[in-house]
C-alpha cells in the first residue's frame, strides 16, 4: 500500500535516490515559507491552518530533532549532528498516519503496537504527533511511559521523551507556537507550563504527562492516549497494558523486539496467550532510505550476531545463550496422534515436589526412530491421588478436573501398556502422606515410575539439556492444545540471567523456575530414561512388518 503524499509538499519518494531529491526540496520549502511568514500575516494564517490539519505537515516544515551521531554514522545527512531540521522518511510519514488511525480506531484497532528495528526515529515521530494534537485539539490528554522514569523525562538527556517534545516545541516559530497556546505559555517563571513529567497548554488545558511503569499506571486519571516507549523492555507490560484499558481509550506500545522481560510484547504482537492483537505497524530496517546492504554489513561488524538478529532483523528468538533450547524454535506442531502398534508409549512425569506437576504422553515410533508428543496434563496444587486418578483414567467424584485433565484421563484409559518415567526426587517423602509421590502412586494406583540418577547423583540442568538437545531433531509435536503447550514451554525455557560481575560456568547454570519448568523437565526425564533403556526399543526389537495402522 503506497504511503500518502502530504498535501502542499512534494510527492513522497519511493526510492532512496528519490528521498535525496525530496529532502532538498523540503529544505528549500522550509527556508522559503519561514522567511515569508516572518513578514506576512496571511502566510502565518495559512500555515496555522495547514499545521492544525496535519501533524506530518507541521513536523516536516517546522520540526527539529537532536542528532548525536556524527555524519559518517547516519548516512548522507548533510547537516551532520546536533539540532537538525526534521525531514521525514517515507516510513515515518506512514508511522504518523498510523498513529492517527489508531486514535480514530474502534475495538482492537483503537490500540496499536509499533514493532521496529533500532535507529528508525519512531519515538520522535510519536512525540511530534502527540505535540501536534496537544497544540491544536480542543481536548487531548496524553500519558507517556517507558521502562524507567528517566527515559520519560530527565533534564539534559536527549534519549528522554520529554527532551524530544521540548526540542520540537522550542524549535517552532514563535507565531506558530503562540497561536496554539494563546501566547500564554511560559517555560520559566512563577507560573510555568512545563514541569517535570508535565506539559500543559494554557489555551486548551491539554496536558502531556509522564508516568512510571507500574501496573497502576494511569489508573487514577483519564487520558486520550497512552504511549509506552521501549515497551518490550518494560517489566509487567501485560499488567500495565490491562490497567490502562479502563482509563485510556487508545493504547500505543512501541519497541524493538525482546523477550528479556517476558512475553507480553510478543504475545500482543501475535495475539497469543489470551491477548487480542491490536493494530500492528512493523518497521524493518530496509525501509530506511540510507539502510542498504553495506549499512547492514557495517552494523554486523560493530555488534554481535545475536544483537543484530534481535535489534536489526527483529528476531525475538535471537540470544541463544539465554535459551535452554534455542533449536526448539524450529519445531512446528503437526498431525501426530497416537499410532496403534507403532511403538511403546511413555508418560513422563515431573511432580515438581512443590505440588505443581506435568505429565507428558510420548510415543516412540520404532520404524522411524522419531518421538511424538501426543498430549499432556499440566496442573498445580494437586495431590498424588488426583494424579493417580488421571494417569489411570479412573476419575473420582471427590476431585475437580479441568477439561485438559479429563481428555488426558480418557486417553490413558484406552491406551495399552504405558510406561511411567520421572525424576529421582519423587522418592522423597511427603510429610502429609508419609510416603513419597512415587511410593503412593505405586501402592494405591499401580503406577510405577522409573527413574535414573546421573553419574554424580541428581541430574544437572546441563546434563538434561545435553540429552534432550540431541533428540530435538527427532521430536514431533501433536497439534492438540496440551501438546502445543509443551512445545511452547520448550521454546521459552530460559536460563537465569547472570549478574554482570558473575563468573558462573555453563555447567552450573540453572533455568528460571516458571510455567515452563515442569513440562520441559518431564521431557528431559523421558529422554534421560530413553537413553538408559533405549536398547529395549532399538537394538532388540524385531523388524517392522505389515502396514502402519494409523
């Protein structure tokens, strides 16, 4: 879809070469119109109307940005660094138009998610667009948030959002700014309209306020729009996003991609895990007229591959050093149900020893040598008897079961000869029952869990990863909801972050204990035990004869 031509300005360019000519024409137009407006009130009146009707026109003709990078580092910007005229790139025109569409959208389209590569100036665009509505709308209240308060407003910091606002507003001609504020705006003095985290238009009462990124952000006050900058790096983004809904009709989150603070931004982007996908604007690196293959090559020489993949190529999953199973990103779900007579069935169990638990049903296909995750049951706070009833398919009236548990139990009731494997810690005694989880299941439910120890006792996380990683190319995952959950857990299982001064070895690293832990641990125990007992399936099994019975 072509980017619009801004009324009264030259046609929007479609090539990098065209942008250079466009830039020269805009600069000439800026010089001419500002000179004429100094002496002619009719030109001023005309420009006030044009600016009030189009934020892009105002930014292109009167906008100012601060560029800290020297000339050779940001393309062919002939003005070098410092305070520069803002000449929008085509994708920036598109971005400001997208902000406008979100402002007038309804339902899911009334919220927006801007996903970008680094150094694209989207934060500046958001501030210019906000400033335009603050200047000209009868009613407009904006709230600005970022991953910490200093990035919202810090005196003298060009990275802060209010610095960009101040730079833009102070760079406007006095006659234009006075027309928007009634000539009563004061930067300093006893009565001033710019304070920390606060900007007020004395003519209309419109305000732009900064907020700290907490789950209570903007709960106490109404606003027209909330803009969250660097949203993927904001802790508890999901809680903040949900908290804004009741007081802000339009929410806009902008960020490069990252999963360091969780999956809320990713889930918003893809409409996963209960999130409704808002209007999405994606800005990849190649949309910048000065970002060609040579630029990408130089960027790759200046940074590590993981950072380039994440910050430039917009790859959420880059950063394999923090993922326990980065190769799992390649696995896709498919039609992999139970195959009668194809091979042995195993349920891998991790009770967690903290009342959380996961049971994963896996079938080994003797003929193909592949392993398929058929289904799973993941529950928290359930006693051994509850698990016994699910694992044997003998549901009891004194227990409550979710739909996932009922489906799993029905499947277990019909399957022949299931083997149960788990971690050796299931032998630990429960103070309430007087027996271990393993002993209780064996005694009362005839569920016997096989477990093995590592060469030095309990398996380390590294040993478990080494075993499971070797089998991932042979892993298939059924497209049922419960099996898909196991795959998502495998993809998202991460190591704990190292402290900057920490010298922890890879052998001693542990994973974050979260919702991914137990499904992944169950898979690990399956393959640890498969390695131990695998010869039963592989070395001594008769050759396959006859046709598959699907």
